[in-house]
């Protein structure tokens, strides 16, 4: 798909893993370290000044990626479908 695709999904937090659920598929979104912040108390993720909330619909610009691009996901997260995020919208 390249990095110009758009995934419209609901953010889900499941056993310490953040997923993007879309049309019956669960993706493990991978965000760039620079410019991305996770607020566990508020259950929000902010990337480049745009905030996404767990349980709400979000648009993730990016594309599919191999699981070996992940360096910081918690152990036990399902890495079978990875979405490399380049932008966040709502």
C-alpha cells in the first residue's frame, strides 16, 4: 500500500497493547518515536499535535509494514498485522 493509505479505525487498548480495529481486522499501529506521546491516565495518543483517544474513531495515514520494524511494542502484542503510522487525524 505504501505510506499514503488511510486506515479509519477505533483505537483499542487490550492487555497493554494499543490496536486499531477496522472492519473486523485488528492492526498494531507503529508510531514514530519523535513527535509521539502516550498519556496512560487520559488514554490518549498525541502525534505532531493531533490527539487520538482510545475508544474513538481515528484516521491513521500510513501503510502496512513487516513486524520486524517494531522496536518498542510490549511483549505479547499481536504483530501479525502492522500499520506504520505517518499521520493522525479524526
